[in-house]
């Protein structure tokens, strides 16, 4: 368990030290602690006392951010959609804004997260929270394509008729509904990226999307020259399973991010449930159980060769979204551990934590270059509250014995939901 008082003091001290730094120093902190995956970006960025240079793969300078511009550029990136961010950064390039230009840009920025009118009787009045319940599919046909389900006999000798059948999409959606209820009771406006447990972000099943929209979508992307002919032909003739992994998964994730960003949230929750990687192919239970959360970062040099990734990288470098995400994620992990009585993961508890992540100063919080962690323009937590295949969890997660405000659930999912809710409440109140 995490000592909450000690953790709170450490985070407060870190925040005080961080705020006392110059804008360039704050960016350097983010670069070192969240963004630079194992030194792979060392040759792509140059920190000087009063300016930051971004370099291309050949070592040529392509962006410059001076000390007196950083906070302004950060404010612009936070308050504008991706297309405008990209256009603005292209305009910025290496030029140094004059005082007149800075004033002109500042006057045009509308703070979309400012809360002008607030009901003081409700602590979250005026706040917007976006929730993405991960995955899709609550039947074996759809779920087998995504491979996000458990289906096995827990004890084939003593209890051969007791089958474990869990769909992560159903667990995450149930959790999202509970968190939504809790947050709305405190005055928040809440967006959930899909409307049913078996739906994707286009509000239909993958099978329905294949039947109704596959051809139209691929034809449109081809006609707008997003897909080259060879890729278009290849995707058009793929099996349903291959098309999901080659195209639809990222297509859906991009749409989830679009929905969340258009909502302009003050905080975002990406809800997932984990499994023990050492228990693959997940046809039996495991004794292991850990809790953890991810935030954005961990970029590699080749990531920055794509213009869209460069835009996301610069937003995360120049704004305080990663710092705020660490706070929200740390609160979430602390609550998971306390409410569920589950140990917090270290980098040694999973291969992907050791090999694919940067370790933040908050226990159980890792910077990882996941799609949504890069795309969503707000403080966020990508939560992995527990292992579904843990022998003490799987049967409990199948139950529907609890009822919260008309939503049928179980005590474990309800505790996960309360953990997210309590984290958001404390994060926004502070």
C-alpha cells in the first residue's frame, strides 16, 4: 500500500520545485522524465538557457521556442484543435515572435477550460470529464477478433461446469457508467465515447461496421488520397480479423480521441482492465495481481519523423498536461491500491513496464507511448486497476449482485469506479 500522506507531501514538494523553474527548465524536466525514451531523443532537441531548438532527423533546426514564448505557445496548443495546432506550429518554425505578435496571439486565444459560471453547491459544477471505456465486443465472435476476453474453466477437476467468461469491453463500459453517475451527481458534465457495452466509438458493433460502413469508409479515404491504391486494395480484400488489426483498431481509437477532444475536457479517463502477461494464453487463473496507470510520453526518434506525432510531442513538451496527468494517475493508483487491496506495480512486475515505459516519480505511474495518451488534449489517466485473470478476481467480476443508482454491477467494479471518481474529485478540487 502507498502511504498517502508521504505521497501527498512528495507531490506537493515536487510541484513547488517545478513551478519555481523557468519555462525552459520545466520543459527540460518533462523531456527528461516523461518524453525521452531511453535517450533516443537526445539528438532531436537542444536546450539552451533561454531557448529550445527542435531538430529533424538530419540535425537541422526546424523549431525554436524562446523563454518568453513558451507559455504563450502552450496556451495556444491547449485551447485549439489539432489542425490549428499544426498550422500554428508550422507558422512558428524558427521565427521569434515580437512583443506585438505575442499580444496579438494572446488576445485571440479563448480559454476553453475556464469555468465562468459555477454552482457552488456542487463541487464539480462547470467541469467536463471525458471517459473512454476501452475495447469493443461482448460476444465471442467480435471479442475473439480483438482478443480482449477470458473464457475458460477455472477448475476442470473439482468444478468442471464453472466457466469463467469475461469481456473487458463490458467491464470497462459498466465502470464508465458508474463513474458517470458519481461525477454527474457532483455537477460535472460527462462524455462516454460509446453508448453500449458491445459498441465501438461509431456506436455500432464491429460486425455492423463491416456490413454498413467498411466499403464506404475505405472508398472515401482512397478518393481523398489518404490511402494509396496498393493499401486500399490490400485492406479491401483482407479478412475481418486482419482488417481490424491493420486498420480498424487505430481508426476507432482516432475517433475516440476526436470525440474527447471536441468535448474539451478538464480531465480524461481511459478505463481498462489488465491481465497477467505471464499467464498467456489466459486459459487458467493466476495468483498475481497488480494495479498501475499510464500517461503519455516515451517517444522515440522515429516517432518525430511523422508530422502529426511531432505536433503531439510539442504539445506535451510545452504544456503542463503530462505533469497534471501524473497527478491524476497517481491519485487513481493510490485509490486502486487502497480500495481494492492490490499491490502497486513496479517496473519489474511486467516486461512491458521495463521495456516500453519510463518510470515517473509516482509509484505505479508509467509514461508510455500509447495512441490515446498521445492524442488526447487534456490531463488524463489510462487506468489498469486489476488483473481480470487473478484467481480472486475473475469470479467476482462476473457477478451482478450490486445495484448503484439503477446500474447492475459487482463490488469489485464498483470499487474501481469509486477510485476513479475520488481521484477526479480530488484532482479538480486541488
